[in-house]
């Protein structure tokens, strides 16, 4: 069984890594990966001078940054607010609802949000009309598409992301709260001086790890939600890799972009882990 | 768990004694905010459910927010009459069951070996496995591999490439390493060999982690679409998520007839209601099982977050 596992590991994980060499070759279908001629860094030069590449790279970083900036603190806030609830049944219900979107695919959610935000029939448009405003086509305008991506991403991930902080909160020594109450600390002071410092290590680790994955550009979400009108803000590294590679059959160029992103992302993860080890004495390896 | 409830009860009492007016305002406000957030998680699904049931001939769709005044099941009849939806369900079911089983067997056997301190070159193989968590060949090399293996248009292309999951292996390995070594030692002294120890002792003890990881894998397979889109070419072999994508996002009416005119005499149907019904057909199975399996997922995240 072990042999089968190792074989599957090598075939499906390491053979593609070996195949990365076509990023440095001029790939010819008939000659295969091995037989195609080497071209050095020519593919990379070509890719970097493509007009869509800078746009894709910037969009990846902007979206990753926005998700980190808004999504990350909101997960912590949700955990803190849930922790303050005294009615346990209500707390459980809120948690159950908040995890739900995590289990639904982006294909489904895209279909859902396209109808939900539809300027003709959707409830958001109805709300706009009720307030006397003209319904807005959020998913079809360059100015709002990024907002839709960030908000729906937070909506999907906030509940699930808060679990790790709730786990940290459940390990806080309750006697500290009792002592603080006796000393006359207000509820806000208890959160400020006990709760937040207690989960600070978890926050640091998560912040570092999340920053390391800032280049993860959420292909599933963006590719399913995008349309031609918003291409200039939706186009990102993974969309470009897919369109260039499998739609236009430019195998070598697409692989070069993928490898470029992979190397930077790998570097970021190593950097994040090194910082985490230095700050927290705890890394993922 | 029971202890934390006891503690919470105690806390509730303690804070009850000194609840200032400000705290009461905060509590009310907090409950309202979280209640609204919970509703916002549910409402989009609810809205689509209402839309999928609306009779478009008698109700203006722009006036459906909570519940349509006139109901019809015709959208569902149209969607479920499409053989592609049923084939999609079947293919998704096959890949979910088969893929989860294969992945669990392969990941468990690898993590069992990696958890043994006496295993030669253990850290080398752990490194080899963990490396794949952060670095991969990427889209084109993986595609070329599947093509060269002749797996295009075969469900194997959806089950094998994701079978080895380094993250799951690390979590399983950490779990196995937390089991006391004395268990195995005493079984050895009683004359049991490694195979018997694995099947009679270690495997039964691993059931919680196997259940959690099995559910994670199953949900990932159920929701996967991209591999189906690039590796599967005939619509009959396609998985549900891709069929859903074709119908709802690309408007492919060859898979599900998308409006009343195409389905003769059913004027109560519009593209919107049929699309909504298609989304619901793919989502309702998850919504039904979700409340029962939710706690296993959360348990797994707790196990995974322990330091290893």
C-alpha cells in the first residue's frame, strides 16, 4: 500500500514538477517535453513584455491585499463577538449559519450572486428602487467588481476562518476573568486586557501565514464571477495562465507564468515561516 | 466540552451580578448584529429557493424577495427532466465516493509509516510529501501528464491527481503520533504482528480523524469543477458542477432547456427561474446533510490546529 502511495505521489506531484522545464523550452507537441529545444529565458522575457501580464500581476496583488486588509480582522472580530454571547444556543445557531457558505462551491455561489445582484430582478436592486435610487449592475462595472469579489469572499470565509480564534479563545484561563471581575474590571477592559492578549499569538501566526498566501488569487471565485466587461480588473495571474495555456495552447508561456508565480509564492511562504519562527518560536515546519 | 459549558454557566452568573446598563446595551446590540449576520448567510440561499419556485407567468420576478405569491414546481420538473443533470449527479457521486476512498487509503497508509519514529529516512519522506503542499508543477505540466497517461475523458483524471494530499497526511500523521507508543509495545509483547496491530488497534483508534478528513475530501470532490472542465470533454461524462456552470453561467440551453418557449406550453418558466432551480438542485443535497456533519468538520480543524 505504501508503494502505491509513493508511486501516486511521485507520478502526480513530481512528474509535473519535472515537466516545469517546458518553461525554458520551446514546446513542440510532436517532440514532447524532453525533446523540445531549450530556449533559456526567452519565454520569461516574452511574458514580462506582454501588456496583460502587468495588469494580471497588479490585480492579483490588489485583490490579495484587499482580502487580507478587510477579511482578516473581520474573522477575529466575529470570534470576539461570538465569545461575548451568553446564550449558548443562539451562539451555536449563529456559528452553524456562518460556516454554511464555506461548503458551497464558487460555481454555485457565482450563479447565486449573479441572480442576487441582478439589476432587473434581484432583491438588492429592489432595495435600491425602494430608496428611490437606480439599480446598479455591481458585477458588470469595473468600479464595483472588486468590491463584489472582496465582499462575497469575506461572506464565504468569515465563519470558517473564525473557528481557529474561537478554539484559541476556549483555552483562555477563566480564572483570569473571575479575578478581573472581582477587581472591578469592566467588560470592555476584560476583552482588552485578557481576551485579546491571550489570542495574540494565534493572530500573529495566522497573519503571517495569510500574508504568505497573498498571491493565491482565488481562481475559482474570479473566473466564475467575471465577465468581459470587467476583464481589466478581473484578469489575474491564474486567469492569464489558464487562458494563455489551455485556450490559446501557448504551453511554454503559460508554464513560465505559473512557475514565476509559484516561485514567488514559495518564497513568501518560507519568509512567513521564518518570521513566524522568530516571533512565535513556532513555524509550520 | 461539558467542562467548558460549566465554566460558561459560571461566567454567565458572574457577569449577571454586575451587568451595567452599558453592558446590557452592548449585549442587545451584539445579538442583533450577529443575528443579522447569520441571516445574511442564509438569505441568498433562501432568495434563490423562492425564485426557483416562482410562477413567472403570474408573478413579477422583481417582486420576489421572501416568498413568491404563486408557486410552481415546473422549473424543477424541467431541470430534473434533463438527462445531463442526472448524469452529472451520477458522475459526481462516483468521483466523490471513489475519490474519497482512494485518497483516504493512500493518505492513511503514507501517514502511518511517516508517524513511525523507527522508520528509515522518515524525515526525508516527510519533506518530500510536505514540499508538494507549497510547490506544484502547475496547470500545463499537470494537463500534459494527464493527456500522456491517456486519462482525458476518464473519471480517473478526477480521482487520482488529488489523491495524495500533503496537508491531510500531516494532520493524520500528527494524530497518529499522539497515540501512546506503549499500546503497540504491549501488543507486540502479546505476540501481535504489525498488520494485526494496525487493523485491530491503530485503525479503530484513528476513526475520528479518518471521518473528518474523509468528509473534507468528499466536500472537495463534490464541489470540484475545474478538473472536470479541462479533463472531461463529453457532456455525458461531465460532473455536476461543470454542467451547472454551463447552464447557469454560460447559458447552455442544450443541457437544460432554458426558457418557456423551448419547453413547449410551459409559459410559467423563464431563464431566471430555471437557472435558480438548477443551482438549488445542486445545492440542496449539501444543505440537507450539512447540519448533521457540520460538527465533524469543526472537530477536524481543532485537531489540525494542534502543534505537531
